[in-house]
C-alpha cells in the first residue's frame, strides 16, 4: 500500500470515528512532531501518538486538502474540525513506509 492509499484509509477511519483502526496503520516506532506557539513536542512510539489521537475530543475530523504525494511522503493542508472549538488549518507531512505511517509532522498554517 502506497502513501496515498495508506493516508486515504487513515483519514477515512479517523473521520468515521474508528480511531483505533486509524492508529493500526502506525508503525510501532513512529514519531510525531507537533509545533504549537513556537514550541515543538515530539511523541515517540505508537502508544504516545495513539494517546494524542485517542484523547482528542469526540467528533474530531481531519480533512485533507491540497494533497501533494512525493513517493513515500504525503503532504497536505489539513482542516481540523472539533465540535465546540474553532476549526484549524495545519500543514501536515506524513512519511509512509511499507503501508505504515512512520513519521508525522504537524504545524499551524
């Protein structure tokens, strides 16, 4: 499964409420960098990354737009929607190897 297929499946599962199914696409040694207000937090391993997604508000949706696929790298402008909170636009990069998400980098636009 290539980057596009993996990421389409990831967003389909995440947005339908199957967060566990979406997280099953993560490599157990994946890393996620989250940039917030000039700080960077790095989460390591599917357990830490999974916690970030699983603790998110019910109804979380991530809608990719302006997708750029560059081999095993998937870049997208993500619209993040959470009930009761303002929507956000994030720049996101996902690295996919052998059908597994190995790295995620998200930052505000």
